[in-house]
C-alpha cells in the first residue's frame, strides 16, 4: 500500500497494512458531544455505550437506531466495562465510586473508600477473568467542575484491585501521579496502565507502563512500555494477538507486544478512548473528542473489554 492509498492511515511496520481493509473506510457515526469517554460494546444488546462526560450522561449507539441517551444523570461516569456475568461496571467521578448495574437495572456501589478515606475519582476499569476489578483513581474528576465537581482529595492517586465477592480492596500500585487507562494482555499476565501525570504541572510525565501479573494478582515491573507522541495515551484496548491500540493526540496508535509502533489511524482531533465491538469484535470504535468514529479492521478484539 502506497502513501497515496493509505488515506487516514500511517504504516510504520509493513505488517500493519495487513490489519487494514481496503474497502472499509473510517466512518463518522455520531457527533456533537463535549468529550467522549468509557466506550464499551454490549453484544447482547447489539449496541455501544459511551459517556458524554461533561454533559453527565451515558449514551447508546446502534447501527439501526443511531444515538440515544441510556442514562442521565450518569454520576459523571467515565470508564466502564462488563464483568463475566454481563453486568456493567462503571467509574463515577461525582460519587467517587465504582458501581455495578445489576440485571434488573439496580445500580449498586461496589466501593467508594479505601482505608477509611474517600476515593478520588475512579477513571478507568477492567475486570480480570477471576472476577477481580482493577481501576485507576487519579484526581482528574475532582480537580475541576467540568467533569464531576471540584472536591478535596483525601489520598494519593493509585491503581486499585477490588474483590467484589469479599469487598476487599487493595492498592495494586501506588507509584503514579495520574493513573488512567487500563488493559490486560490476552493471557492476563501483563497489565498496561496509562500514566497521564500531574496535569497541574506544565510538563507532566506521560507514558504507558507495563506490569507483570503473578498467580496471586501481585504486580511487578512497571517499566515504561511506550511513550505516545503527539499527545499521550488516555484509553487503550488490546486485540487477539496482543497488539495494544492506544489513543493519541493525532488519532489511534497500534503498538506491537514488544512496544514498537506499527501504525496509526489519523483522526482530526485528539482521541480519548476506544474499544472493539460488533458480532466478530472486528470493528474499532473510537472516541475522538466530540465525535464517535468506527472502523472495520482485519483484527479482532478480545472476547471481553
């Protein structure tokens, strides 16, 4: 594929060309949002849920019906995923909590404190196959009134692990200035965490870290996996072969399991988050600031977000 044929794509590693489909264009699916976050595919509903975060509402998009409001107010929800029972797990900036939507529609709070102090503003969340819930807790959602409401922090930013069966919560890693997006590798032996830094500073440290996960869910390592440029990694998702698809200032970057850049999907605005969806999980849904995009790929995402 030549540069002229590439369209919105930048091919760095020749293998990336094999991930693209020549007759599958980048599509604009919906627009007019203030800032998109928390994309999750609901396969049994055949729709995508995502946050219009500053408007305090969770949106729904489907191929047949277009966009509609799923939940308002949302509690200024941000990251969301599903557990292995199909229940929606969401991070609330306003309530400073992680919630679960039961099958009957009830919303229950799973956790809002650690060591007797309130959480900051849970940001992103993933569920491991053993049922444990892992979430990042930076200060972003309580640092201003745009995404949840300015409130005082009671403890440092951290990455947490929650056992919903026992209610036990533990700090999985505490050496972060601003932990953000999360993703497990296909075998769950690696955990990727976006460090978006202390954004009150003029030059926050921003990169993707990778941790090794042992059989007891203890983390080790935490080295820098990749530094996104331009912009930084906010949210990310993983495909079936372990490639990491990261948000960036110029679109989406595809990173190989060894950390090298394979290619880019150029978007005309910064991307916040993304996820795979559709029947075969071969459509990449992209939250580009105020616009929702979709792109069919010659790749499949993991069976679970």
